[in-house]
C-alpha cells in the first residue's frame, strides 16, 4: 500500500488525524502540571515532548493551536514554571482522562483523581503518582507558522525519582520506573527492554553493554 500527499489531503479529517498521529510509532508521554491564575492546579497530557540538549538540560514540547480553554500554555507563559510527570500502568486511564477539554477553572487533578505534590521553592504542581517527576523553567517560546503550533522550551531545574532507576553511568531505566508510552492518540503501551549498545564508532563492531 502506498499513500501519497494527495491522498492524505483528501482523507476524512478524523481518519487522517489518527493515521498521521500514529505514523511515527511510540512516543514519549508526559503529564504537564501548571498553576492557574486563580491558584488552582492544571494538568494536561502531552505526547510531543523531545530532548533538545543536555548542557543546559533542555526539553521541548509542541502545543496545538491556542483555544479558549488552553490553560497549560497560558499558565506557562504567565508563570514561567511547569512540571513533567511520567505515566505508569497504575494510572494511565486517569492520565488519559486529563486530555478532556475541561473548562478553565476546573482542576484536572480533582476531575481525574490524581494527587498534587509540591516541593519547596517551586510553584507548579507535580503528580504524586508519577515515578519520575521533572521541574522546568521556561526558556523560550517558538511559534511554528506552518500550522500555528508552538514549541515551548524549558530548562530542567529539578528531578525527583528513586535512585534505583539510575544506572552508574547516569542512564535512566524507564522500564524499572514503569513508564508508559503511547502511539497515536489513545493506544498505551508498556515496554520490553532489548539491549543497551556501545557508542557507535566507525570500524568498531557494536557491543551490548
């Protein structure tokens, strides 16, 4: 089966959305926690998070075009702080529910049965049920003109996790942490480790480590 750009453009909208959203396979899944202007906690589910650099430690996330109740982006713009929290099999259904379009003023923590967690000196809420929790400060916002989306870049300023998840070389074992991934908009997966491989160099065979 071959699918051309012309046939993609002629697809029914929901079919095209499902096809393209699942095209690149398994994606990172994060709950983003922010604080609303009235002080209530906000939570949103995102599958468009990407590593942008290690020094400084930067993570990027793509936001869809702004809508009336797009509180997460507005809160980040206003406060400059937010959190990313992994999802595990114990609460992936509640995490999925947080993607519902609740009206401004409603806390997804309350509506979805998840627990707020705060640390001293950081205003945005973490998800207590998550096994890996990341605090970020906003560093840059980049509009993407071609489809009116937005790239938000944040610097990692705090990480909270069990030390057993971190190998001696700094590698984080997400399988131990129980991290769930997603394909498309609604298909959730656990992972199975195959191997870690040695740093690739020309003329040197790859080794399992």
